[in-house]
C-alpha cells in the first residue's frame, strides 16, 4: 500500500464520523432589547423547557462526514428568555405546562411552549464546522386550560465560511440563533395585549 | 517514496491532527437561572467598574489549550469577566451606569487543562468588590472549577475546551450571585 493511501486511511480512521461539540447560543449584542420606556405586559408568563430537554444532546451534520452536537434547548434558552422579557415584565421557567406549584406561586396567566429544531451542513470535505445552519422555532402560547391563544413559527438561517469560523466553530449556528430570535421578537410585537 | 505522497493528503493529515493555531473564546453567556436569582433578590442596580488581572496565573492575554492559544474576544480575560458580569446584570435589569454603587474585580486565576484524554477542566478565580463612593461594602474572592468530557484527538478536545469557557465564567458568576452577602451589599448600596 502506498504511503499516501496509508495516511488517508489513518485520517479517515481517526476522524470518520466524529461528533464535534458546538454551542448554538445567540450573540446578545445582536438581539433586540426593549427600550426603557416601553410598556411590557404585566401578565406573568411561563415558558416550558423541561430538564430532560435542557440535557438532551442534538446531533446534526457537519463537514467531511462528521457531525456536530450541542445542547439545543439549554443553548437557546437564555436568548429565548431575553426575547420574551422584551414583551413580558414577569417571565418564569416551567418544567411542564401543568406545573401547578409554579403557576400558583407566580400567578402565571399564560404559558409559552417552544419547540426548537435544527438542520446543518457543510460544503467542505476537509473541515467539520457547519457552513450552513438552520434553526426553526415553533411556539404556542396557551392559557391555563391548555387552549392555544397564539402561535407562530420562525426560522433563522446562518452561514459562515472557513475564514470566519476558524476561530469560532459554531459561528453559523450562532448566526442562525440570532436571526431566529430576532424574528421571534418581531412576531411577539403582534402578541395580543389582552 | 515520500516525494510521491500527494501534497493535499499531507495537508489534510497535518491540519486534521495538529491544531496549533490561535483562536478566540466564545463571547460571554447569559444564565437564565442567574437572571431570575438576581431579579428575585431585590438588589438595586449597579454600574460595572474596571476589571483587571493580577499575576501570571490570570493568563490575561491567552490561555494555552494543547499548544493552541485562545485569546479573549474582548481583548483580555479581565475584560471578558467585566463584559460577562455587565451582560448578566443587564439581563436582570440590575445594570445602571448612573448608580453610585459599583462592582469591580481582579482576575487571579484563569486556566484550562485539556491535556487529559478523558476529562478536561477549567479553573477560574477572581476578587470581586462592591463600592459605594470610597466605601467598600463587599470584598471576596470567588472560585469555580468545571469539568467536561475530552478526547485523545486535539481536533475534538480543543474545540470542546474552547466552547466550555463561557460556562466556566458563568459558573464563577453563579458563585458570586449565589452569595447572600453580595446580594445584600447591592441592597445596602441603595440610595
């Protein structure tokens, strides 16, 4: 076997199918912030992200046959909370929508239930970080009887090239999170006040 | 025979196995739990003063991760800590540039050990002070230690260590915000 073949085989054996860790958190400098004089809704709002979802590791495609892995709900949660807090003065995390103790203690009147899904890929055969990343946020707001009172779906797409992500491997994901949360913020501006 | 090895194969091998290049730490993260802790604390808004570093253990300009240098996206790691606490206080609505109370700090220790093939760790330590005028109302050193799964391969271990850094800083801030004396010092700083 030629040396070139041996080297190639070694590289494939070493790196084939690796899952590389990235973080899918937004850049807070890119997220809208409610102006100080804005009137946020006083209705206490809960949002549901379970502990199991926070710990769940999600995999999606990278380059060179590798994949990337991340704790999707944990990574997005702080940006999601930030955007909700732009419109609601009192926002509380809930482990499940029927968490009676939290509902009673915080006087929660409506509950947001988000579903985050992702896709990613890379146009590169030699580098693993995604060059394109998509984050979809489906969100339902329900009342205390479980009735849907508002729902939206927004999608953010982030792209990054090698020259950019060589110092920040999750850059495409970060850009997707920025865009999806910016769209969610715009959607929440239409949330009924009553 | 070596001359017959295509250059691109060598390039792939070298870039895949060796990752001795410079990189930036991810920007500071925000913790929802800390935001809620701060909001529920009844603390008064503060401004954020200057954070500095002290000694070589602070690795203020660069942290070495298996020979790769990781620099701060804010210019220094003292500045990283300053930005992290400002961001977290802003999220909780407790940042006010006009406040007479000021939190500042000194980065003492700041390092990542990713030499292990199974586990890597990060350690950080800083002295935090809250002042109102000339009076120091809080002065304590806080530490944090975080571990995560590592790998024999640098191409996997180094990015994992890089992505772990914001969590290390956030854990340190969690220790600060979880200190009743710190929260009390902000309350006592109310005018």
